[in-house]
C-alpha cells in the first residue's frame, strides 16, 4: 500500500510550465503542488537540482531488459515493468502479435492477467496489436506468413481473448477490408493506427475518414514521400486530427527529418516511442524477431539483409535525443515523451501530467537528463541516490 510521499524542491514540469515546487502524493495520486508544503507523516524525496516530470509513457514497445512480449510464457510483462522503471518509464502498451491467428489469441490470453498489474514498476495499460493486418510490401521485419488481410471477426476474437484490453491496432487501411476493420477498432474503444502501409495519400485520407487517428512509426515501413504522390506521410502530417509516433533514437529517423516532422506536427501531435526489442538495455548483440535472427547495429537491430527491426535505445535516451535533435526544452519534451503517449494509450485522464488527482507517476532527471529516480503510483521504485529518500516514522 503506497504511503504519503513529499517530493521537495524540484523543478517540476507542470501543465502551465516549469516551476520550482514541492509535490505531495497521497497513496497512488498527486494531491498538491506548491511551495513550502509540510507533511510530517509523509516520506520525503529530496529533488534539489533535479527536473521532475510526468513519467515516460511508451505506446509502442516489444520488450527490453531481456524480457520479450512475444513469449507465450507468463511473467515477461511484470519483469519488464520492474526493469523499465529505471529508464523513467511509468506506463506502457504491450506491443505484440503471434505467428498465426490461433497463436495470437493464445498469446493475448496468456499475457492478459499481467495487464494493469500494480507491482513495483511501470503500469502495463493494455495491448498494442502490431499486425497481422499489414501490407506485405511494407512488412518490415515481420515474416510474410504472419500477415493477413484485415478481418473484423478475427479482430473481435483477439479483443475477446484480451478481455477488451487491446488499446491500439496497427494495420494497413488500403488493404481489402481495411476500412471496415477501422470502424470495428473504433467501436471497441481502441485506437485505429495506420502503419506498415503502402497507402496513397487518398487511401490514407479514406482511412482517416473511417476512424484512423494515429500513425505507427512515421517514415518507417511505409510508402515514402514523392513529389507527385505524397502517400501516407503527406496525408498524416497535414491532418490536424492525427497523431504520429516517431522512433527518436537518431537511427530510425535522421535528426533533420525529426526536425521537419516536428515543424509540422508541433508539440501536441508528435509522440515519442521506442519500438524496443527485448535486447534493449542489455549487453546482448543478437536476438530473434518474428522468426528471423537480428543483430545490434549501433542503436538499432537489423536482420541479415539490413532491414531495420527495432530500437535498442531506451526511453530516457530517446528523451535526450528529442531535446537535442529538436532543439526544445525538457518541459516540451515531456509532452512528446509522456503526455502524448498517455493520450494514445487511452490514459490521458490520469497519466502524462503533474496535476491534482492524476496518478503519481513521476521521473526525476539530473542536469544531464539522466534518470535519478522514478516514482510509480506514489512509490519510489528506483533511486540512483538512495540517500535522497527519507522515510517517515
């Protein structure tokens, strides 16, 4: 049971801007922000010299720290949730899919009991189904045998297996049945996301009209921009109702392209995700993805043919890249790495901001923007300097 926690003297990224203040948490929620808060019954965390922001929210991640969400065995999500808190992540979507329809349903059934678990780490908010309804022409690292045309009935079976906890589905809306699938996803309460797509600009706009409101890893695994056919990139960047996620490790998308996207998306539509594999944050240099061997190449993993698979740079590194590459301040970067991800994950009413009544999910960063401490639902689950934490009697 979380105790009361008082975070003292940090520079907090509040919704209206940065402010040096205290933050009082009662149980799992933030109950007050301001100067000179006193509470003798609360544990205290000294945030002097630290930036305090809403915990990072990763809406697209396949694992990390040696833990994979493609494994049908239980425990991977909980183990990842405990590990990733040291990287400042306080909540995330579980991005997964199986080799076949039956295996996908079984995978979801196996992993569902760990969704929403409130252990000593980040909170898994639900599932992100990346596939199987992807365009084979833009399949990226996915095995072609895993892919199928969009089918509403198949999606509903997955949602039933997941007990309604699928929060986002990535699919190619230009495929036969794609627009009908978009309507079903929206009806279920999940976010319809366009990705792994060869859509033209007009086909992308039809997807938006059918309910697509998000784009999965913009620029990666999709038809490129052309001066006579803008494809999904032009359609998405110009549509004010659509959010776009970008992998900000500096390898998946070049820094100048990140800056170009930010110019068009602004701080409200740009969503930072990691697309991490299980080898992120480890010393491993090789792994398996969708039946293919992959090897680490810098900050990304690649198949033998050079196809980029996923990032091995964790969210705290993405945050630093966002600040440096986009030339923005940390307060704005929290919107890209926390606030917007919470909205995509369907948790914007309780996560992604430091304000009264919200979950006490917080990350404390030092002057180099490295993680100094992480608070998940009012509990300090990671602290690089334990001496900063003082427990009440």
